């Protein structure tokens, strides 16, 4: 019988399939706790939950047998996009975001309270070893995101198979692990040059940037999201333990979002005290997502990229002490929205369109404001062809005894140029720049999704 260690399935460097158990995507993954989900008020009791698991074959996972991870049932197989689960309870330790699909999870799936972004340099000596790395990574993602019992305890003369920090059962906790690659992975080392996504470049300096190279770029980026700190830390430790021959962590930053907003599925409020995310395109609009987020067959991109997305990550320090001494009127003018409601200036509803959408001559929202520069609405909506999925960070104090806090700005887009770069160029010189300073991040390409029995990035490797 196999367990979930890094050698399951065979870690031979060949594109060996990932085997797994079947799980019913419609199964009840509501929490055991007494918490009542706003969108799932009818909770089953513990016995019912365990029954529902055993009836779908999870018992093998719970008892630590062969392949301790689960995957989607037939209906999920037929519909591979990682849809927002219908009865997600943000507080639930038991929510599984299926890792399989045409697109990776963690992009249009619900935001979580916690995240880690970690960039790695690859030390895999050749392409075969790189394939082995992606096989291992896939196996760990499949296990961690669906939970189960860690591998059996080994001989006491060896290190344990995992950290043990989550106890004897690993809950899925809405965990997603999204894998992206940087432009440097396509350098001479692995013979991948011809397969590079055409717009993938190292992140350039923008005018307001003060980039610190120790916080920039990387061969590979993991975005690890879940609804607790311990779940994201556990996942990162597991991945480091299982990939340390191939990957060296290069920079890492922890992100958080207000749990109140995540639980109630409302727009998170950022560190400046403004609702942040209101203007995003709807993740539930598949055709909009295909246009704005996912690389598709209508592009000139290499075919293996279809279903992937360009990812822009910007580490942006926010000068909070300075901001907190700024008059409300100025704060609202800088953003172009009201502080409490998040509505456009002069409006009351968060989602109401601004005056300038219908009349470009209107000045209620200053021309220079953040939202107006980002999304001028000169030709309708979505001038900014990107989907934002940002987190706050907190790194302690600067050498000047100021709060070292800010935004891990993350956007996904089908075109880096039409998405992040064009939008950033419109924002260059905005009044908000007095309060923010980008110091790191990078441009990456989030790999397409993978099916059960497939390996992340297999499309890329098959072409070689
Ligand atoms: C290049 C893209 C963007 C960067 C970088 C960026 C930084 C940044 N943004 C905020 C806070 C807010 N941004 C808001 C809206 C908004 N921002 C961008 C793009 C970037 N922001 C876009 C495309 C939009 C949407 C505009 C619209 O549709 O009208 C808002 C308003 C609420 C919302 O729509 O989300 C806030 C608040 C910070 C603090 C920041 C850097 C630290
Ligand atoms: Fe913004």
C-alpha cells in the first residue's frame, strides 16, 4: 500500500499519473463546529458528516491507506473549471476547493483570510529533474488541498514524514496552492526557450518603484491560500520538505485579509480603510473570465499555456502613519470613492456606476483619482483588463520605526500588457503615490490547471 509521501506515485521523473480516490463534489463538507455559515445554515451533525465521507470513499484516506487524497466525481470531471463551491462556509476546516480543472484553483476561487507568497529559485540540474519536481509538487498539492491522514509514521531513526503541526488529520481548510513560473525558468537551463509565454518578462521598474532585487522575481512562485495561518504554514513546510533538492526559497511574504469580510463574502477593507475589490470583473461570468483572465486558443500564445494566466505580483509598502494624518476629503479624492460605503464619490451604493461613466466631463470624481485613472470608463467597463486578488502584509517595523505594512497586489490577466502594464502606466504619477512605495514582486505565468492523473505543467513538458 502506498502512502502520501513524496514517492507516491512513482517519482521517477516520468510523467507518472497521480492516482486518487473519488470524492463527491456535491458531498457535504460543512464544518463539525457549531458555526453557522451565512450561506449554508443547515449544518449536519458530526456523525452525518463522517457518514457522508465514508460513503464516498474517504474512509481509506482517514485510515491512512494507499492514496490518501480525494478528487472530483464524474460531474466535476465533465466540468473542469474550479467553480466557487456552492455551499462554501468560509470558517469551515472541511471545505475542499478541488485542485483539478481547466484552470488552477486560487485565481477565481474565493479569497481566504490567509496567504503565503513564496518565490523559489530552481536548482534542478536538467529538464528531467524539473519534471520530477513538478510531479512531486502536484502530488503534494493534491494531498494537501483535499486533506487526509499524513503518511504512516516511519522508523524513529528517520525524520517524521511531516511537521505534525496540524495533528493527526490534515483538514483541507479551503487550501489552494497556485503554481506560477517566472521568465527565468525559460532561460538556457532547461531548453524551454521556445515555449515561453510570449509576454512573460522580468518585472521592469515603474516610475514610483524602489525595487529591492532580494524581493523580486523567481523561477517559480507559489501562492498558498487558506482560512488559517497554520494551514498555509503547514502546506509551505510540507512543500519545502518534499522539494528541497530542487527548489530554494528566495523571498516569502505572508498575506492576510479581514476575516469579517471573508466570512460574510463582502468586499475586504484594505489598510487605508477603503473597500478594495469592488470594481473587479465578476468571477462568475465565465465569458468575461475567458476574455480578461484566462489565456485561450484565440491568443498567439503557445498551446500549452491555454487555461493559464499571467500573474503580476507587486509588494507595495503603504505609509500608514502619513495616511492616518491625511484629511478624509483628501483620502476620498485620492481614491475617488467614499471611505465607509465604498461607493463612487457622490453615490451611496458600493456597486453603483460613477457619474463619469455616463459623462466624461463630470468632475465629482477627480480625473487624477486612483479609480478614474485605473478604469477611466471611456469605452464602457474593463479598461483595466485584470482580476485583482490582493492581500495585506505586515512585516514589523522599518529602520525608521514606522509600520512596515502594505499590500501584496496580485492581478491575473490574459495579457500582461493589456492588463497590469497598461493599468499601471495609467496610474503612474497618481496622487496616491505619495502614500505608497512598490519594493518587490514579479511577473509570472500561472500554469493551466490539471486533471486527475495529470501533472501540473504537463502540457509544457509534452512539447519537448
Ligand atoms: C496596476 C494596477 C493597480 C495597482 C498597482 C493598484 C494598487 C492599489 N490599489 C489600492 C486600492 C484600491 N484600488 C481600487 C480600485 C482599483 N485599483 C486598480 C488597479 C490597481 N491598484 C483597479 C483596476 C481598480 C478598479 C477601478 C474601477 O473599476 O473603478 C480601489 C477602489 C475599490 C475597487 O474598485 O476595488 C481601492 C480602494 C491600493 C491601496 C493600492 C496600492 C497599495
Ligand atoms: Fe487599486
